[in-house]
C-alpha cells in the first residue's frame, strides 16, 4: 500500500490488517508511516515518489523483504498548486500520481505475475475533465491552471496505465475513484482552501474513502470485467472518453514506459 502514511491509505491499511492481511505500507513521512505499520502489525517502507531512484530502492526492499505479494495498491499521489519538476526532470503531478506507481509496478511485475496478484490504482472523478496532450504531459508549453488540470490529466493517466498493465500482464487491474475525501493531499493555495470550504458538506471521511480500496483488494470475485473503473464501490464509473481509446492507451503507455526507463 503506497501513500499509506495518512488519509485513505492509512485507513485502508488498518482495515485490511483487521481483516487478516499482512500489510506492507510505504510513505514519505518516516514517523507517520512507521506508526501505521505499528498499528497494522505490518512492515514500513520509506519512499519519496518525487525521486524515481527512491522508487527503485523501494521495489528492491519489497522484493527482499516480502515472501510474496498478493495485492498492490498504488495510492500515492497528490496535487500541486504551481508547476515544479522532480529531480528526474518530470512534472511532479505526473510523477507522483503516475510515473512513480508505474515504475514500482513494472519493477515488481514478475513477482506479481508469479503470485497472480491484483493491482488497485487510486484515480479520481477529476479524470473526466482532463485535457490530455500526449505531446505535453509535463505542462511545459501550457498554463498550469492552479494544478487542477494537470491533476485531472494524471488521474486519467492512472486509468490508462491500469488498463495497460492489465493488457500486458493479464493480471487483475482496477482503477478506482475513492470518493471526495476530506484529506490534506491538495496544495495550500487560496483556490484549494476555498474549494474545500465550499464543498465541505460533500466530503467523506478517510475510512469511507478507503472502503473501495479495501473492497477491491479483499473481495475474491468482483464479478466485473478486468480493468473496470470503479466509482466508489460501484463498477462502471463514468470516465473520460480517452480512457477507452486504444490509440491513446498505446501512446500513453509508450510515453510512461519511456520516462521510467
């Protein structure tokens, strides 16, 4: 479980442990990540997805420590208020939400295939308003728009990558919108604070937002087509039209795999 030091990742890890899963949690904050591991009786791994080398190290540590992996939850992500690049030279919203998770998944893929693992990917309803440009995934030649449009693009990218890894590996792979969760993943900007204040009545708790992740990990037979996008607990959520476009999927896959090397 990545992005597990707080919010829905923390809540999902705790609930999965309560249901009998041995949960390995990964997060960027050492103190909070270790606290979650202590609460779940699992393992703590510290990794900052702003660095792809950190992700590679995380993958090696997981492979060296865990005897098997039955499920991978790619929950790391977030939104930035202003454009910034990672140490790897990629726009940070893209790296935090897509590239880091893709690199981790690809590195673990042989082990995941060996154990028939299921992969769950945290997307967002925001994918519907994406303005994806495959020639400018890093927002070098267009306005950042307070971070919301790059975030929408990245969450569409999560769906595309989820279906890409499904097609290439044959593993079960499900993207999910967990709900409008009252967490602190967003930027400390006037727009973000105003949006959160005006929509307070629509927000759900972290445990409620974690419920779809838990459901997708813990339900043996989901009874849906592989790659189905879930809106909360409901399969068949409405996604951006490009999420179902084979050419877009192939080109996005090529862009992502080229970036993570």
